């Protein structure tokens, strides 16, 4: 009798585990709507009633309450009394006034543009093609560049995602020999601002497409480093600044397939000085998947859907760098928050 009960309980638990995972898209939609409405900003540090929150957010109270109960079920809010809600530490990251905010990141990754592209996952898995292009008829970066609000949101989301890695890279890497740091695909300049702050001898260039650097002047100004940092728009497959001694490429290679990644490395190799150093900052996949680091596998699949790129293992990075004329000096796993740092130098320099 006991064995039968245990068997039934175990089966129910297993079913629940799968069903909770299937509910992942419902969770994503719920987080996206809450982030869009700014609900976490309305709750702040307090415990707020769904009636007050509905009045302040202009929403339908019984429905908002159901949304908040679902967010409670997945650990973003608590409901200490019926109909009253507070933020958990996880949910507090949806506050826009938090230095650790992931509100823009949540709004971007739960945005209808990306959710619609993800509906094409089956197409990507069947054909190996980018679902984004299949759905929208153009590539991700060209599309987003044409959408003013979504472009701003994407740049802000990348900046939020970069903050911890930027802080750790800025604090943990030895910049004492560098004079001019070039951040290729540097987006809104969050990383370079963190590196230049507190190092008055250092100069920098944020290099990205015109839509990518659109928010960079404001970021650099706010960080007080604008007088030492240029913002240059361009295409890193064509012309990169040639006047740096340290080149950083963070969270860029996963956007590109192997052919494009090799082209980008060749562009760097042929234009950066022989004496310069290249730092690749990004995820380095383990050889086998496990439940330990789900985010890098989500990113990998997200790249299959949206950009046609992929995450890579250390061996794959080493092979690409060697093929394009670089010598790998070190690979520091997890040295920049969740990200790793690969340091390389032009091989011909014999260093
Ligand atoms: C995933 S984002 C990473 C941004 C930033 N490095 C960070 O870590 O937050 C990739 C960046 O590559 C830029 N990018 C894409 N194609 C580019 C190109 N052809 N030339 C220069 N930048 C490009 C995008 O605009 C975007 O800012």
C-alpha cells in the first residue's frame, strides 16, 4: 500500500516538475507584463494591495491580482495577506531604481519582438536557419535598428546585463600597461565607463554600429569619462580603430556563426597593432550540458533563433583564434561574473 502511495506521489512530483517547466513561457509573459507596467516600482519596499497597484498602474484589479499571485508562485513576490504583495530579492531586480536592475533586460527578453521570433524555434531546429529572419524577413540587428524604442531598450538591456561582468573585469584585470582600450561592439559604453573610471591615465574608444552607440555618449558623460573616451560608429567586419593597445570584445562572438566569427577575428588581426592584446569576454560552454549553468544554454538557443550565432567551448575558441593568427595567452573561466576572459595576442608578434 505504502509503495503504491509513494509511487503515485513520485509520479505527481515528476509531472509537476515538467508542467512547471512548460509554464516557463507563462512565467516569461507574466514577468514581461509586470516589468512593462512598472509594478515593482509601485511596490518598492512596502507591502501593497492589488487595489492600490491596479489604480496606480491603470489595470483591471482582479486580473492584476491573478498576475501577482502567479509571480508569487514563481518566487518574484510574496502575498503575506490575501491581496497584498511584497517583492522578494529576485523580484526587486524589476525595480528601475535598483543599481542591479534587470527591468529593461526583462522587458527586452519578454518583448513581443523576441517572443514572436521564438515561435519559429521549430523552424530553426528543423533547418538550422535563423527563426528571426524567417519570421521578420530581415536579420535581428537590421530590424531592431529601425525600431527606435526597441533599439533603445536593447541597448539598455545589454547595459544591465553587463554591469556585474563590467565591474568584475574592471576591478580584476590588470590595466596598468594599457594606454588606449578599444571596446568593439561596446554598445552603450557601460563596460568601458567601468574600466576608465578611477584610471585617469587610460583612454578609450567605444566602437559599435550607429544604432549600437546611440546611447554611449550619455553613459560616458554620466560616468565622468567622456573627455577620455571617443564614440565611433562603424562596422567591425570592415574597419576597426587601429590606434589601441588593448582590444575588448564582450558578448559579441555568440551573435555570429563560425564563418562570421572568423571574419571578425581576421578583421581584428589585420588591423590591430602587432603589439596589442585582445580580450574576449563571454560565456565558455562546458563540453557537456548539465543543470549547473542553464543561462548559457538559453543564450545558445536564443542565438540559434535570433542571430544565427552560438556559444562555444574553450577548445572551439582556441581553434578559431589559432586559425586567425592569434596566440592564446590565458583562459580565465568565470573571471568576469558569469563570463570568462580569454586573453590572446597576435601570433606574429611572437609573444
Ligand atoms: C550582444 S551586444 C553586446 C554589447 C556589449 N558588448 C555588451 O556586452 O553589453 C552585441 C553588440 O554588437 C554590435 N554589433 C553588431 N554588429 C556589428 C557590426 N557589424 N559592427 C559593430 N558592432 C556591431 C551590436 O550593435 C551590439 O551592441
